[in-house]
């Protein structure tokens, strides 16, 4: 929390459990007295106390947030395409080109979602956040959990994209043949 236009730290400036500190970037601010940051400068840049997002850490954080949101949206589009394929299996069994195109599009969307979230530097950002130790024990548990969830998301995304891609030629080859061959008299 910034201390506005003050030049000196007083005991009454910060809430109980916090102490007043001075930074050349943000001036005076209140810091939690129970948390010892592993990398104080990285944590300060991550917290973005002035609210300007002028540091590389803050910009990386904002990029990861935006790209993660778009990656989830793309993953949802991929799931919708999978649902369209499942519906097409029962309603349009002979539409092999349509079903194959839906599977290829679904796979491409999932690969783009995976590539975007990895390309945004999410892996490195989560690693740096974990190393910087910016949070208390509960917060660091969340950081650790988010790293595991990120790996799980990437794994599921890749497996799903591969399965959709493998399903495209199967849809083209076996489309409509599972109903049985009509006999001509």
C-alpha cells in the first residue's frame, strides 16, 4: 500500500503487522511484517504498487493473464467442436467430409490454445513466481497448485488435440459404414 505524498515513515502510517519501507520506484509503502520475500525486487515489480505496470515482471504477468483467458476460450471452442462431431455421428453418419473437417478444426484450435499459453511464457513466469517467494504459506501453496494445474491443462490439451487429429481420417474412412452394407436384390 502506497503512502501518498509522505516523506517519512511513522508508526501510525501502516496497519498493525506491517512496517514502513522505502523504495526508489514507489517511495514509501507498507510491507507485511510476517512475509519475507525471497526476491524483494521481483515481488515489488509483481505487486505493481503504483499501478502503472511499467516493469517487465508486471507486463509478463498481464500477458500471461490475457493469453491464459484466450487459451481457455479456444479450448472451449475445441470442446464445442468435439460436441458437434458427436452430434454429427448420430445425425449425419454419411457426412464424412464435414465430420473430418470438424475434427481437424477442433485439433487446430486445441493446438493454438496450447501454443499460445506456452508461448506467452507461462512456464517461466510460474517458475519465477515460485522462486521469488512473494506470498505467505497459503499463497505459496496456491502458486504451487497453479503450476500443477498448468501442467495438467497442457497435458490434457495436447492429448485432446492428438485424439481429434487421429479421429479425422477415421471419420473419413468409416463414415456411414458402421450402419451395415445394404443388400441389392
